[in-house]
């Protein structure tokens, strides 16, 4: 048989056909329209496999990857084909599809129908159900029929793992099949290191992938069913893990293999997903897949999601960081916000992210105006790697009576906006608490999640002894005091950081008001290149990036960082985000999308969220915690336990929300520790790729506890499992007791 993976075949394909034909034809020497069933590949050796990335063949034949989106300077939907899924369509010619996943036991037909109807009534376009075996496949048919009888034509997607034969059965019932390349055919979860002597050895194992996949492809094609090739960071097959590692590249190559099989059978009604619980891994994987599709000439839609995001504001924040970052560049055709909550609650954040994305498209006049008003720049980001820009951290000066080294944090800084009202005598104790300070005999001290600096739009008069004393005490424990230079000129504040616009700082040559010890500069993203370059001579302590409303926040910010890189300006940059929203969930989505989309590229060293418009909907404490959650979600600064919590489905073997709450209560005070809470073995060791410890349902009433990817305690009774988890964390030396208020005060005093 001819080996269609060779360089010669691909070169011939490119020379004998136009690019579009070469990349869509399963056979090299026949046009797609002329193919007969007998001409489709019947062995993996006859598939026109995508050229190897490891050998360099892909680069040699197709050139390097270039773009991952349609336009780097304005928001345009990435051009994708239309994929049909019952009454809905995925693709760039259609609205973003909102979807969720049922949490009911699929075998409980009535309860599943009721929940799916609630999801449809909320506004979802598609609902996924889990299908573990034949019983659930049969139930799926009854659910489909039951929904039709009740007047609901919302399409269903069957979530398949480990069961190719069951996937064939359920294709009769549902409009879409989700397969996971990590376990559909290659589900050997032993994590043992395989050793391949050559790439040929690795490629040879495609035989069983092809044999398992082709029957499902044929059926989906015959019935016009859609498919999702859904790669997960944590559930790559042991084969892929051994060859590519636990990497975005491995995720992409795993998906491409399965796409090659679909294409070999002239089946193109599928979408991709590249989900991960780590938003940085998720974003890089999707971008890499989009870039590969551009150079391969493919145009398959993308399903976006951050898996195991968790619950509450944290879950929404992580989803916004990952999903919002991609949508901000026009990448993505359908989204699911995975929360450890009932599926109906996923609709609001899902819909809001879609609305935000649609409002930023350049087809909207206001958005187009902002994007066009952004000055030209060359985008030099490298999407194939991740490297954080590390801004300079301040150092203590012998000439200063306070330690400016604590005004910023090397892992990411949080700055809180403080009003004069917060500095009244009766409010000062609450101010210290809201800033995250510990206190002893009324004196504030920094803790792990204390605001690094505060911003005072107005400075209390020097005659206000209480306010000035409170500020002095904060400065003495290395909390920075930032105020506009014009305010400090009216009434000096000792040891303050003077904030100036770039224009004023240039005009004054950075000269500080009386009493100020450092300079901070506000940049709005609309300055000329020459003015931005002058920051190098001004050498401020840090820069506030507060993008002007008439330019695009995303693109203007990227331009600023491009100039900083070219001019070797290493000053720390704080994203100054102003909001007038009154809803906490909206705030999490806003800052996750608008600031998270920059931090995921390593662009920025911290955040300050300031309320504007006079609504004052949030407490200072809430804004501080939201800011720290943003930094932790972007994998910068860890100030609390990280929970990787699956969103529940029909496979879940315990009450996930209740259990997650118990585990959070017991372990939520352990910064730097990641705990995964997984409802079943499908979302077990693999999905816990980033976790230190895992709590996984195995059979009803029994829990397996993991350290990393290793089971260390098996079949623990559920009622004992949380205590056992705590013991396990202690065993590995990562436990810290909760401190009572009295103990904290005694410790600080000592």
C-alpha cells in the first residue's frame, strides 16, 4: 500500500491540485466529488495524514505557522465552515452557540427531560448528556423522543468516553457526538512512560485509532450528525503523553490525528475543542490549533471552554480569562462555561461572554471606531510559547524612611482605590480589614493577600490626624500610598508615590512634589511612540495603564507593550480598570476578559479595579479579593487554595456541590495548594493535571484519593474522605492550621 504520510505525496498533492483541493481530498489523485465509497481509505496507511511536526516536515512543506486569527488589529470572526447540528449551525456565518451539560443521571429519562427543558427555556442552544453505556444510549433515544413530544427541538450531544460501540448506538438518537481523542480508542490510563524508538513506531499505532473511529465517522456522515473532537489537557492518551508530553502541542496533534481520519472519509461536519483547567494552557492550545488550521487550509469551528472551572466568582473568572481571551481575537464559534453549579446557572455567564464578544466585533460601528483609532504597531507576540514580561520590582532606598520594596509584588500586584470616607476615624479598623491586613492592638500588618498599595484620588488634609495616622501606619508596613501629583502639591503626604499623566511627567521632567518619594505615570495608550519612549528616561516606579475610552483596550495595550519591549522599558505595569457595573458576576467576567486577555500573554504586573460613576456597588474587600482571584486565575500570584472542580454530569457519583463546599471549608486556607474534586474516573487522574491532591468518585459511596496522578488511598468511605484528604495533605507536608483571630494577634505582636 502507498504510504500517504511521506513528503513526496504531500509535495505532489500541492503541485497537482490547488491548495483547497489538496487539503480537503482524502485521496491525493482523485477529486472529492468523484470519490466512491470503495475509494475511501480502509487502512491507516492509506490516509493522507498531516505531515509530521516533530520531523520538521510540516514546516518544510507548508512553511511556519503565522496567524491564529483573522486580524491582529481589529476583531473579526475567524472564518469557519458551517457545521450542522439539528436545527442549529456552528460557524462564523452564524451567532455564537451557547451550550451546557446536563447533570442528571441520563438513565433517569423524566428528570433529564425536565432539566433539558429548563436549560432550553433559559436560552441554551444545545445540551450535552453523558452516555456511559448501552443503558444510557437507550435512554438518550427516549429523551430525544420525549423532548420532541413536548415541542422541544433543542439538539442533544452525547458525551462519549471509552465506548466506540456505544457511540455508534447513540448516534441514532442525538444530533451530535463528543469524542475525546485521549480515551475514545486509546484509553489506557496507566501513565507509564512509553518509549518509541522512532516516529514510525509512534505512527504505526494509528491503526487501532483508525479502526475504532471509521465506523462512527461513516454513521455520522450517513445520518448528518455533528461531531466534536474534544481534546482535554488532562486526559491525553498515554501514547500522546509519551511522545509529546503534557503540552498544548500534544493536545493539538492528538486532535489533528482524529481529524485526518474524519477527512479521509470525506466527513467534515465536526468541530474541535482544546479544553484545560489552566486558562493559560487552554488559550495557547486553541491559538496553536487555529494557527495550524490556517496553514493547513482547514476551517473547522472551535468550541471554547475552561474545564473544571469551579463555582462562584472564581469559576466565572477562570472561564472569562480563557474564553474571553480567545473571543477577543474573534476565535471561537460555540462556548460552554463549566461551573460546579446546576446547568441553568451557566447561562448568564455564557450568554454575557457571547454578548461581550459580539459587541467587540469590527462589524459594530462603535467597536470599529475604537479599533481604527488605535495607532499602528507590529504585533510581535509568539503564540507557540508562554513567557511573562517581568516588570522591575522596587527596592528599598537608604534615603527613605519606608520600605518601597513592598509597594509591588514580584508575582503580581493588587492596588486598591481608597476614598476619604474610608479614612474616617470610625471606618479605619474596617479599612485595614478590607485591605486584607492583620492587626495587633489596632496596628495594621501585611498578610499574604493584603493590597500591596492604595490609590487615593483625594488626599486627606494634614489637619485630619486620624486619617494621616492611618496612612502613616500603612506606609510603615510597606503599603504604598499613591496619589495624584496635583493633590500632593496642595497638601503634601509624606512618603507618597506621586502619580502623573505621561504628558505632565514629561513636562515636569519627573520632578516630584514635596514629600513624595517615587514617581508613577499613567499611560492611556493613545500617546505617540516618541512620548512612550521617554518613559525610559523618566524611569518611574511603576506605570498605570488606563486605556482611553476612544481606543481599543486590547489593541492599544498590546501596542504599548510592543513599544516597551523594543525600547527595553522594564517598568512594572499595573492595569487600571474602571468599572460602573453593579453585578459581581459581571465584574468577574469583565476583568477576566479585558485584563485577563492581556495577563494570559504575560503582559502586565498587576491590577487596580476602581469603581466609577458613583454607584459604589462593591465593598473594598470584594474588589481586593476579585483582583487576587484574577491574578491567581492567570497563574500569577497564589493567595488561596486552587480548586479544580468538575461541573458534574450523569457520571458523577456524589453530590458535587455539597462535597466541594465541605472540601473548600476544610482546605480553603492553603495558598499554593491545588485540590481537584472529580465526580468520576473519567474526570479523574487525567483531568487533575495541575492538581497536587485529588478527590475522585470511583463507585457509589467510595472515594479514591490521589497525590498528583497516583492513587494513594483507595475506596475510602465517602463520609470519611474529607478527613482522610486533610490527613493526606498533612502527610505530604503541605498543611497549615487555620489561625484563630487571637492566635494571629499574638503571633503578630510577638
